[in-house]
């Protein structure tokens, strides 16, 4: 804990340490921070069109940079595997913080208005996604993600193959950490 890192960054560093060793993990981390301070990986793009895109860039930028960096010394397949594991671990930390444990009993006791407010507040934290709410009641909350900024940002930075890794992090959380939640 000698580095002032947030929990998501600590989770990423643990994966990199396991995969690459501590020295290489720290070296990559410092290099990525420098590239990020220089505006990468989005320096060649116009400024974000809105706050949601700016926040989405901030969220996925480190993963894009990591993947680009890993491809310099590893095969694309290996770089994608390591980056995906980092994304999954960061996503688990993010979703635990953002959603927390889903407490079915608490949700069931909420009034319809309270439940809809909780769902809206929770959904608003996912600035990268546009959600269409299908059903909100004491037994079921169902929604479709109808748009996500991550695939377009990955494509615009030349790494479209990285986009599915972000969904995999969600899939691990919903259905594993939260076993009563179905993720399709």
C-alpha cells in the first residue's frame, strides 16, 4: 500500500504483478500514467462531445493504453488475455462500489417510486451505456443496454477487438458475484 492508488488500480496492479512480475508491472503502470497525462489514447480525436463521453474516455483509457503497451512485447492474443483480466478485476471493484450487493429483500420492500428512483440512480452511474428499462417490480428488474460508448471508442483508437472485454467484466459480476442476476 505504498502507492496512492484507488481500489480499481490496485486490482489492476495485482493482475499485472501476477502476470508480469512486480518490476514490470510498476514500470508499465508508470509508463501508462505518463502516456495518459499526454492525452493518450485519445489525443488524435476531437474533444468529447459531452460529459458522458468524457467520463467514458477516462474510464477505458487506461485499459486501451495497457493493451497497446502489452502488444509491444506480447502476442496480440496474450496482450488481449492479460488486458481482459485487468478489465474484469477493475470491473468487479467498480460494480461492487457502484451497485454494491443487490439486496432482493430491501428492493422488494421499497415502494414503486422508491424502487424506480433506486433503479434510475443506479443506472445513471453507467454513463457509457444507454439503458431501456423493461420491467421494474419487487420480483424483477429488467433492462436492455441499447447503446454503449466503449465499442466506438475502442474502434476510434484502433483496438476494436478490446471492446468485448468490457462486457466480460459485467458478465463475471452479474451471474457470479451476484448469482441471482441474469446477464445476456
